[in-house]
């Protein structure tokens, strides 16, 4: 994670696609609850329709419209977190 300024944080997360899983928790480890999270697919396997369903004090949840192709460390997304 890198603090771009006092209100935004950018980062990249990679995780493994598992059987029948369309929702993935992404812990942010921040001392505040973000107001907005934007995501962008970085890997081809993450390039399916996706959205954020939950933003809370510990994580955000990335949802995919369909189960991504199964694999190890094959889902990579970039994110931008906005504090306020």
C-alpha cells in the first residue's frame, strides 16, 4: 500500500480463484473506514464484471459476476481507496 496523499491509498492484491467462489474479502488494514473503493482488473482472469459490495473498517469485498477461472494467484486487481 502506498499513501498517495492523506485521503487516498493505492494498492494491488493477488489471490487464488477457488471453486464456486465469486466474492473475495480484501483486508485493507487502515485505521479508518473508507468511503469509496475503486477496482481495476490487472490480470486476464480478473477481467470479468465485478463490483464492491461491502466496505467496512477492516476490509472491502470484491464480487465477480461469474466464478473466475480457477488457479493459484491468478486474480490480480488494482484498487484505489478514498478516505472521505
